C-alpha cells in the first residue's frame, strides 16, 4: 500500500522518531509501535491483508467517523486512516493517516 501522512506530526514521528509540536509528544515505546504499524500498512499488498492480523484490531468506524478505518497501536492508542483505491488495473490502495487517538 502507498501510505500518505495527513498531518505533519505523523510524518515526523515516523521519519525522525519525535515531533517538533509539544502537543503530539508520545512515549518512546508508542512511537516505536506507531512506526511498526505504519510499516505494516506499507508492506500490505491490499487492505484485506490486514484482516487476519488480529493484533491490529482492524475496524471500519461508523457514526461521525464513517469512512475512517483504524488499527490499534497498543491498548491505549489507535491509528486512524482513510483508505482509497485508484485505477482499475492494477489497483493501488492509498492509505492517508489521519490521527493518533487515545482510547478512553
């Protein structure tokens, strides 16, 4: 899959390992798991390849977040993203990362 970062802080966390914005500072183990989850998304040939990976807890959200998917970073955080497909042959799945959300 092609992964695009919807927000600058997400790209900074993945590339640099930390974020310049103090509002989006996370513990090192969360940043490491976030990078692992992004790599998993990049290496997946299609969105369906994520379904059997139970540790991801892949889900399509409903309600006011209709059209947004999420996977778990850990028990406290999830990564929200939007999936879109382009072209007819071959299909390119583009995943735009939206936000890291704390689960309450």
